[in-house]
C-alpha cells in the first residue's frame, strides 16, 4: 500500500461523480431518441457546469465522468467532464470505473436498480437523475 504517513494526493479528496448517460438522458421524454449523441452532448455540457460548484448533495469541486453507450458514442470529453465510451454494457463500464477508484468518494447518478445494487456493493453512493439540473 505504500507510505500512508504523507499527504494524500489531492485528487483523492475530490469526489468522483459517475453519470449513467443513457439513464439520465432517458429520464426526460424530450425527444432524445431522435438524436442520442446530441442529447449526450447536451448532458455533458450541463455536467461541465457542475465540476466546480458540485451538486446540493455533493459539494464541489468534483471530477465528472459521463459514461455513454450505443448511438450516444462519439461525444468528446471537455475540460471538466471525461466521457467514457462503453464498449458494450454501459452498466459494466460504470462498475469498472467505480472499481478503478477504490480510495475516493464515488457517487453514481442513475435510476437503474440493478446498477445501483452493483455499485453500492462496491461502496459507491447513489443519486437519482433528477439531481442533475436541467
């Protein structure tokens, strides 16, 4: 584990917000199905505004990861949001991201019950899609 007496790297203190893009975009019937990539880009841009201030339930600054899948792939990362393209299952990719950051506070935004169970078993917290401002 290494020397634990020194200061923690600063990024460990910054909470990680992992957003289930398909679930959050799909939570509002605004025609997203006609342009999945455009809907994911709009979500990414809203998430970028949260990196510094955070959310009501998660004080900023926060590191934001948006997981996209299927026809929403092709959305570029921006300075405050890392976009991760799921090669297959978005849920599996979200679990992998949570698993890859065991030493941080991790919060997943999703309404998917099975995914919630999988990530809370790994110690992550959950917020619903409505926690992301429209």
